[in-house]
C-alpha cells in the first residue's frame, strides 16, 4: 500500500500513451502511473500493443482499455471470468 493515494483512482499505463489523452484525467481525481512505474493498486489499465498477462492485472483492477482497435493482446475471456470489462478505442490512432 506504499504507493496508494487515498481519494484517487490509480491508472496503470503500459506503452506510451499520448500526453493529450492522459491530460483528460484530472490530477485531483486520478493517479496516472506511466509505463515502468509501480502501480500495485491500479483501478484501471491502459495499453496499446503490450501483450497483457493475467499476472500483470492487480486484484484492484476494475477496467482495461486498449488504446486502438482490437483486443487480441488482452486475455478477454479470463478478464470476463474475473468480472473485468475490456474496452477498445477503434480509430483513436487514426489521422484526421
């Protein structure tokens, strides 16, 4: 619990996520942990191409979001068994 911040939702990021996108998470409500930072109490996971393993998903995780199309790098069936919804954002990386 040493990295727990009371009153904030902790978000674990795998891969580099756009600073513009991360800026949407208000610092008063969210504790965003960038790729490589410890996030043992994460409430959510954000990733792009990282192949997520079940042992990387803390028991506190309540949602997983893939920044991009598809979810082939996430064990969706297992996350469903654990009650963790998995989202993706098709078109998010497309140029306007």
